[in-house]
């Protein structure tokens, strides 16, 4: 008998994760995690993604979980490797993405004695995980029926907690003593693993539903705000509810509402970010009731408007225990699954007098701003000075069901302002939980790994620099990704922020770096394109969208010229709204 047959309980633990629906394990090499890695490499039930860098692996798993809709597991060795997961764990917690983080560790006797590569990993991720558990050290004699049952139940429970509403990451710390290499045949399956059956979506009590339906009957200007969320099943009941109560819908680009076959285009106003910058417009379209779904919207103008609409009833809907209300204007807090909430409300007999002038005012403003976008930003004669046009182009170029990942800073803001609503399914993803720029490229590769079609990423140059080593994933893992790189030589977003007004400090924010990416992309086996016009850009996208491997299309811009073009466009929109007297 092998001296480490007791490591068969590791097989029971990992097998229970797979039986609970985990199909992807993102593994980074390391010695202390050998029992976990060896067992995973020898099994055939799940896919093992080998990623060299734990920070990149964490964000890769995040994107993979988003696009696949399943819990994804991470496995790493002890020490600083575990700390490199933290940014992705933070993002997963705040964007409600199910991850099972498994960190190998030294045994207890090697802690606090100066042993190499040994740090305190207990509750390492603090409040950024929904649950933490430390496994017992597998040792001689630890191959009993009870030991296997325990390992199985911890695995099943870990997945169950990650997938309980709201989704999120969990952490299992697994200490091992040497020898670390398990035998080729590890004992497992001594007893059947338990099953965790999914719970029904959380729904409102009937009395609460009646109260909210009464609020809807009493209002005349209902507004539905849908922030970032990943459930594509929300669109149909949301549109049913909006049509039932004659509501206007403001849909964040990451809400999965703007680009969907079931979206009622006539109900959705996607130009709200520009409309609500006009102070008199905010007054003219003041709602008397707001239903808020999803996480915090991207638009600063929308958040400012929600803060100003203090007289309106504001119903905040969230399945978790937290109150998603950064504007402090929520009047009713509803703990419910958003899909179930819209389904139940849309079935109730809600009869009320609608203020059609209010709906018409939104439609008029939408028309004014969209005409400005099409005639100015979208004009064929316009130069490539302003990247806002990018999302207008992509809305027409991307085939149905193409996953689109949008980076933070300027890309997501331009998507919010310029991505039109269409009856075409384009799943949109972004790391908006904590809105970091550090793992966007890795997340996009994860999205590609979990998707049936080649994915597209729009990313800025500073974000690209933060995650450049992630390009290795395309070559090692055989993934296909089209990267659209908006290169303005660093920190373009700060030219739009108050820091730009202070010449003595702005250089510390814009951080020009002078890096050209072509050689790095080609070093990792990617194809490089740098179009000089929008016509060439369209050709490059159409030629690249279904190609295999890594392709990078660069838009080379001057940040000051881009800011000037942006400011001129916004000023023009405000003038057109004035001329139309849209608030009268």
C-alpha cells in the first residue's frame, strides 16, 4: 500500500465538486498543491485550464464563470500565490460571480516558525468570500468512510454556497504534509456523494406584492432602471412589466437588455447618459416611481438624477441581504430575485392613468440625441479622433451571440453613451463589481473559454499593460479573442475628470508610457492590425471576427483631440435639446 493512499480523500473532495456541476478548474503550478493538481490532471470529467500567473488565473476564472453561468474552481499553491487571487475574489464578490477558491497550504506545525513559503491563509480573503473552511490535513489512517463522507460534503457545500443567491466566491484552504504526490490510483467513491438541490428563486410575500402593485397603480410616471446584471432571462419579464405599467426603461449596457431579441426597443431609452446631463431635462422627466434592478449603473448622470429625484418612490430590488443604494434615495427595499419580481408583478391587474406626455418627452429627447450621434459621431466623413464611435460600429458589425467584454475607464462609459438598443443578442460583460483595470484581458479570455463563439474585447492601453502576460493564454490554451485596443498613451479618462484642471498634478494621473504593443502581441503569436480609417476598421473587424487565435486591432488616438471631440459633441447635444425645447 502506498504511504500516501490517504490522499484518496482529495479525490473524493474534487469529485464532489464535479458532481455538483463544476466543469472547469483553473490551475496554476506549484509544489504544495500537487495532490490537487495531480488528481485533477488524471480525471476526465472536467476541463483543467493551466494558467501560469495566479492573478491572471483568478480573472480568467471570473470571465469563464460569467460566460458559462456555472461555478468555476481555482487551485493554487501556498504563499504569495494565494494573495494574487485577491483582486479577482473582490470583483467576484461585488459582481456576484460563483468561484470556488482552493488554496493549498503548509500543515499547522509549519506555521509561525519561519518555514519557507508559509503565510497565514486562514480567512485570507476576509469579507470578500461568502464562506471559508479549512480542510483537515490528510494523513495516515485518514482513509475511512467518515473521512470520505466529510470531504464530499465540504465539496458539495462549497459549490452550494457559491451558487446560493446572490452568487459569489467561497474559499477552501487545504493543508498538506509531504509526501505530496498521490498514487496513480487514489481511492474514491467509497460512498455516493450527496446532492445539493437548487432552491427556488426568492420571491416576494403576496402582501408585499400587493403593496408594490398599489404603488404602481398610484403613479403616473414609472421608470425602470436596470443596472449591470448577467441573467439573460430578465429581459422578457422586465419588458412584460414595462409594457403592463407603461414604464420607460433605462438599461445599462451590461444589463443584458440593450442587445436582446426580446427587448422592446420602443420602451428602452439608451441615450439617458446624455439626456440627464441637461439640468432642465432632469426636471422635465422627473419620475414619480422608480424600480431599480441590477447593480449600480455606470452613468454618473443617472446616479446624480436618482439622487435629485428624492420625491419619487424608489424601489430597490436585490436578491442579497445588502441594500444596493449608493444614492441613499431608496424608499422600499425588496429582497427578491429580479426575474421573479418582474414575473409576479406583470401578472397582477394593475390599472392606472398614464402620463403619455411624460413618455413622449423621453421619446423626443431620445430622438434628438440619437440623431446627433448618427449625424456627427457616426458620419462617414468623421475622423478616428473620437473613440465614442467604436460601439456604434460594433453594434452593426458583431454577429448574433458574439460575447463582448468591455474594459473599465473610458470603454464602458463610451458603451453606456453610444451603444444603441437592438433586437440582436450580444452578451455584454464587464468587471464592474469594483471596476478595476488590472485583470480585464484575463477575464476576456475566460469569457472566450466559456463561450461557443469567438469573443471580442474593447480595452484601453493602460489596462492592457496591467495584464499583458495574459496574452499567453491564447497560445497555450488555444483560445480565440479579438482585442480592440484603444491606445491614447495612458490615462485618457483623467482628461475628462477634475484633475485635468490642475497642470501641476495631472501628469501623475495621465501616465504617458510610450509603449507600442505590436511586438508584444506578435511575441505571443497574435496578429496585429492598425487601421487608419473607419472603413479600414470595419474591414479589419469583419476579417477577424471568426478567425482563430489572438487578433489585436489598434485604434491609435490623441487623448487631447479625443477629449475636444467629445466635449464638442456633448455641447452640440445640449444645444439641440435647447433648440427643441424638449422640456416644455
